[in-house]
């Protein structure tokens, strides 16, 4: 089982602040991982405090892609937790990778690879915008966690499906219109940069969830 907590998103539940970007915490029986950092690191840390999340307890940080709304909180996270393991697409700026290496243990991702028990990166996908997503394998099917899904839903799901049945997708779905690829999903949790949120909700009302800061989901 994985517990996923949304820490940063455009939308926010009461007591939190919506801000352009995305970040989610993944808790497993083995360790705690952070996926993306939003753009405002101080806001990210405030949300963590309100959710009783200790940044020093995070073992690994995975960055989906090098856009400001996903990497903006990096300095604050690395200052709060020096020596963190950080996983970024290999296409990241060489200067940025050097700066991360000064404060953290850096791993560059090119191909699909297991990052934690039951958690695999899709590897670096896409042409113009390189991005990695995560595949969370519950042992009873998988869930895909995306930052923005720039490479396209089909590309991401084609990769994830090589490792077993995909039961759901969570995160930013950008302007993707490959709605039929979502058919049969048990969970479609859309947030951040999803352009066609209302359309997806209309087509798949039973499985759709709106992502907002403060949302906690147990994936089984």
C-alpha cells in the first residue's frame, strides 16, 4: 500500500494555499519519498508543517521535469534535508545538476528503473520536454503519478503497462485529449495543469477525483 498526500497544487482545501505547481508525498512501509516541489519552497514547507510532515524524514526526492513550477522548492527542501537522494531526468541543465550535487546525492534517470520497493520511474520520456513519471506497484495493479504528462498519456501508459496492469493515474494531465486511454481506470485524480479536467470528469464521473492540497489517498 502507498499513502499519497498532495502538498502543493493549484487548488487547495481549507487551511492551505493554492499555488501554480505540484508536489506529492509518497509513504510506503519502507520509506518516504517526495515527488516534485512546486515553485514556492517556503509555501511547500508551510504545507508540510500543517500536514505534520517532517522534511528531514524524506529519504528520496524525484523531480518529474525541469519546469519552474516543479523545481522551485528545491533549495528549501535541500536546505531542510541535506544529503537527500535526488532523482532527475538526465536531460536536466548541467549547471542545475552540479548545484544539486553540492547538497544532495544525485542520480540521473534515462531508462526505467526501480527507485524504491514497488516504485519505478518510467525513465525519461518525450521529445521536446523530457519528463519522468512514477509507477506505483501495489502488488494488485499499478498507479501512475505524473507531474504534467507532457510526453502524452499514451506514451506514459504504454511504458507503465509493460510492468503490469495500470489501475489509475494521478497528477497533472496537461492538455492531453487521449481520453479513451483512461477508460477502465479505477482512479483518475487530475490536478495542476490538467486543461480538460471538466471533460474528463464528465466522461468518467465514477473514477474522477479533483486533486487539491491536503488530499490524502491510500492506494491499494
